[in-house]
C-alpha cells in the first residue's frame, strides 16, 4: 500500500508501524529503504527475509539527528564529528564503534555500526515521530531484492517487494545512488562505498586524506569489515556492458551490419551514452546520459529499470569520465556490468 508521505497521518501510521515491529518502505534522498526498528531483532530479521539478503551483511541504522548517535555508538572520533557537522543530515554513512548490546541483529553481530541521518523531509519526519515512540534508530537497507537495482520511487519498491508492504511516497530520490560510506573505526577516514560526497569534500571537512579500503589492505590493525562490496550488485536483468565512445560506435556498426535489413518487433539492445552515436534507431533503444555526474546518478537506477521493463537483453553503456565526481556512478555501473 502506498501512502502520500507528505500527509501527517501517513507519518503517524508509519511511526506506529515501526513501533509495532512492521516493515516500511521509506523514501530518503539517496534511494528508498526497507525500514524496521533497529532494536527489534525480529523486525530486522524480517528485512533480511524480505530482501533475500544474507544475515551477516550489516544494515545501516538511520537516526533523526546527531544526538541519536549516542544510542548506538561507543565513541565518535574527532574527524568523524567533523564529518557529521559538515554533512549531516545528508547522504553520508559513518561506520563507528558499536555500543555493546544494541542493534545486534541489524549489525550482523559486528562490533561496529553504520549510522546515517537522511535529509529527506519524509525520512526526517518518520525518524522524529518514531523517536518520540522510543524507536531511536531505524535499520534500512535499500528496498530491493538482494543484488538488484536500488529503488528510487515508491512504485519501484512495490515492484521489488509487493503491494502488501506499507510504502511512503516521497517522490523520486534527488541523489539517486546510495550514500557514501566511510569507516571511522581505523584512525582515518576509509572509503567503503563511493557516493555523492567525494573524497575531496571529506578532506576539506575533516583535514584528513580519505584512504581507500583496497590500498589499506594488509596495512591495517583490523581486517576490513564486510562492506557489501560484492562485485555483482545493482544489476538489472539485461546484461550490461561498459565501453568508451569509439568502442561503442564500432560495436553498434557491427550490430547494425549483423541485423542487415531485418527489423525486430521490439528492440533487444539499449544504449545509454553521452557521445553522439550513429544508432539504428528502430532496433535500438537509445537514451542520452547527462554530461553532469549528479544528474546521471539521479536517473541511473530508474533508467536501468526502464530498459528492463522494455524487455531488452543487452544494455551498452558509455564508460563515465575518470574523474572523482563520477566515482559513485562508475562504481554502480561496474557492479551492474559484472
Ligand atoms: O543510501 C543508503 O545508504 C541507503 C538508504 C536507504 O539509506 N541504504 C543502503 O543500505 O544503501 P544497504 O543495506 O543497501 O547498504 C548498506 C551497506 C552495505 O554494503 C553494508 O555492508 C554496509 O553498508 N555496512 C553497514 N553497516 C556496516 C558496518 N558496521 N561495517 C561495514 N559496513 C557496513
Ligand atoms: Mg543495497
């Protein structure tokens, strides 16, 4: 059931649902989440079951404001506090040392907890209303089946998880890809998942250079934590291939030649690119990729879903530019292509 998330009665119903241990489709600025009371292990178990997600993959706990951290984290390093001051509420998740005994199921038993304070007004309203009922944290992974593309509209959530789920409609997500995740348990910021907030912004905000998880492997006291960095993830049904502009044109020419004069009833190939291409329009579903990284992030998952809905078998995508602002989009596309 989809409810208008801008109505106060929807917010109240959502908070009651969370309080009573039910699941909720929750809009945030990044993607829609599948939410439950982070302290209710049975409700958290229902999230894992609904998604088909392995129970050792920890969930992000969402809080209404920075004060909510005290319910879940043991300590907040100085550089992490600087990041909170700079970017909360917003699309940034911080991994912090966990308070013993809290949110055990949500964190997959790890001694750390991922915390995020979303800026979306509907998420904010739900988190505040829930906190007033004693629900201090809301565990919410993206509201898709495990390994699939994250939902960026309320309708996507229904497609993934069925019509029985209560979903608040908060419109299309403004960011469109999942939050930047930074591990703050290792003395310096370590990037676990790229997103809208870039390493440069992090360095400006906290004065420390962001490390990459891969570069630090072997140099750390602690092994890197399960970060959900599975290679095949965010995948549509169709096969995704990434190519630069010239390779894409060559592939299209070969494709057109192979087709000869024959015309398929429906396109089996979709192309998503920034460069100008000579495309056999009738046989190929073409969509223009914006030149701007954030505009591309905003529409990326919806575009992949639309290609799937049109029944194509192949999606050929122009590789994004090799610049930091494209890191989040490039990461999601590389996983989709795996
Ligand atoms: O933008 C987002 O972060 C969205 C919205 C709904 O807030 N949520 C989201 O959740 O993307 P999910 O579960 O799809 O991704 C959470 C990621 C996983 O890769 C998980 O491994 C990592 O966060 N994570 C959570 N807690 C962690 C922890 N304690 N240590 C290391 N990684 C953690
Ligand atoms: Mg996810």
